[in-house]
């Protein structure tokens, strides 16, 4: 920087030329400028004055007062800026620019940047601190709003949207999406995670509340409902369906409740059973009343493909023979359907240790049959009787006859009684 350095030890009449080419004279008390001195125009190598003509000035320049430049100012130094105090041009205070500012490489702002109208960034930019866009212009499309981006946006952290999020194309979310209010997705939503669900808190999609669907729900593998709410009517239970349910495979249930058929005052259900012909549907009419202890459900009437079932207690058939003989063979009953013999109860009355040795048989041919209890079963009780509940064979087929054969008599038997229970 040019300076005035008067020589020391000056005497009256001593002269001095400063860096600006001005002539000074010392009068014994102070230095005064000689009016005949001249100041040249500054150049890159010569100290001088600033002029209205174009000048190339070398070295650093510091202005301590206001300066007005009407023309173009070029700073030819190529010193890069890495902070607010380095670079080809450094300004201690602020800079006010009424026109455009074009920056060739990068813009680094250590504090807040307030932009009144618009900011155009032509290349990649890095903003270290928060960026606030104070415009309240709402977005109704990809080309409207307070912030418009022609390309894509990559966000490594969270993205919080105050009101709504509208995506016109596909939305690919790498980690997680948190939606704090109601959202409307017009197009198809694909969740590409293959995490399986084993509970209400696991899986590719987790929903804390319920899900309402106006269309169909299709599951590729299975649907598991973890609610243990029992069903006591058509509108209670873990799953309630207003319409019907169509099942193309097997249906298993610990308990079955069937809707009432008002026309026959019984409960009815349309079933296709494996034991019956698969080409026809069969209607089973169930009784309305609850069973009593010991009762079982049996088909009591068949009309075409309609089967009426009733609660039936153990069916019993009895016979009493006076003075039975060893050659007696008596038909007891016939079964119109497959039956199961469950109990034989017999008693005798007589003297001299009376006893009857008998055999119980069944078969569709009355001349030959299957033995229920082995020949030689004995009835010798004259009080509480003899009971048999274990059999060699006990399941006569449909349309079978059941008969009793007396094999031998011991003592004097005045009366022999036998009761057969079956279902």
C-alpha cells in the first residue's frame, strides 16, 4: 500500500517526493505540498491515481471509505475461496446486489441465505445447514409448489410432509414410511418385502388399527385370525360375514352352528360328505332341541337326498321266553341301517341253580350269521341279572336280522329274559 514516509532530521528547505510523485517541502516547522508536484495514473507497476479510463492495477487494494465504480471491475486474481476471509475478493461487511450473481463453481454460505425471488443452481450444490423455503404456495402437481425439482430427490433421512403426499408415478421406499394422518393412494401400492407374518406385529405390512376393504381380499398362502372370540350367533365371533361363504375344499370346526330352515322347523345345512356319492349334494336336517345325556344323532328318515337326523337314546329290544328249551332259535329284530350293539342284559327265574347258555347272532341271511358273543355265554343270575358289554362282533350291517339261539339249559328254568341295546 502506498504511504507518505517523511524523512527524519529534515531541515528548512528539505524536499521529499512521496509514492504518488508529489513534491513536499519542509519549512522548518512542517511539510507542505508543492503545487507544482504531479500525481500519475496508477498501473500494474506504478503507484498513482484511479482514473475514469480502463486501468489494470496490481497488488492488493484496501478501500477505507465509500467508493463508487461506474464501469466494470475485474479481479484477475485466481485465488480460490475456502472461507469468508479468503479468495480473490474479500469483503468484511455485506454485499448488496440488485442484479444477478453468477458463480462459476460453487457457493458456500456459512450462515442463513435469504432469497427474495428465485434461485437458479446450474450444477451440483451442497447445503450443510437447514434450507428453508418460506413461500406458502401449495402444490397441486409435479410442476407447482414452493419448491420445484425437475429431476428426482434423494433423501437419506426422514421426510415429513405437513398435509398430504401425492405421488403420480411409482414410489420406491427403501427402509420405512411413517404416515401421521389420513392418506389416499389412487394407484396400485406394491410392498416388495417378503417377510412372512406369524403374528399381528410381524410381516411385510403392519397396521396398528383395523383395515376396511370395499373390494376383494386375496391371500396367496393363508389367513390367520388370532382373535379367540367365540361365536354364539351369526354376528359374533372372530370372523363375521354378512353374506355367504364358499369353500371348495374341506372345512374343519370344533363346533358347528347351522342356520334354521323355517319351512321344516329344523336346522339345515347343505353338505357333500366323503361317505356319500360325490356327484350329488345331500341336505341334512338337524334337530332343534339339545340332546339328553346318552342320546346320539342318527338318521331317522331318508327322502331322496334329504336326510332327517334326530337325537336318539340307546334303542333296546327285549324278549321273554317261558320254559326255554335248548333248541330255541328266536328272531329278536331287524335293523334298517348299520347299527352297533352296545349292551346285553339277561336274567333267569327257576330252581336248582337255573342257567341258560346262549349265543347272539346277526346277518342279512337268517340261516347263517355272525356271532356277537361266543357260544356258551351264560345267564345264571336270578336277581340283578348278567350284563355283557364286550363282544366278538357288534356291528350288524343295514337290513340285518338279529337273533338268539339257546344252546343249553342247566337246572330248572321257568323264565328267561334278554334285552339287547344298540344304536
